[in-house]
């Protein structure tokens, strides 16, 4: 089960650590639902809030890259670069 404990936080902010912890349950539920309905595990999840865009990209089982953008940030570019970065980091987490 995903527990939301950060491996590395840049910049070092406790708010980002808390965000990861809170999203852990959501990510776990979405991942389980995808597998249960035979769509596969979660690869990427985007959450749009009033002030930010949060992009979670799966690195390996239980590990996610979390990108937080300002609300008017380029979410599509963030998703694309997060996916590319996740592919490069994958070997470090398996």
C-alpha cells in the first residue's frame, strides 16, 4: 500500500510532504480501481485545484514523482516532462 512518505522533496517544504501523504490514499484507490477493471495500474494523475495543478507520475510500484505547478502553469508540458523524467528514473526505483 502507498503510504505517502516522501523520498526527496525539492524545495524542502513540509506542505509538499503533507500533500504527498494526503494523496497517497487517493492514488492507491485509483490504482486499485484501474487494476480491478482491467485497465492497468495508474501511470499518471493530474489534479487541478483553485491555486495549483498537481501531477503524479508513477515511477515504480509505490513510488511517484509529484510535480506542483501554479494554476496557470503549462499542465500539458508538465505532464509530458514528468512522464519523460519518470521513464528515466524508473530504473532507480525497481
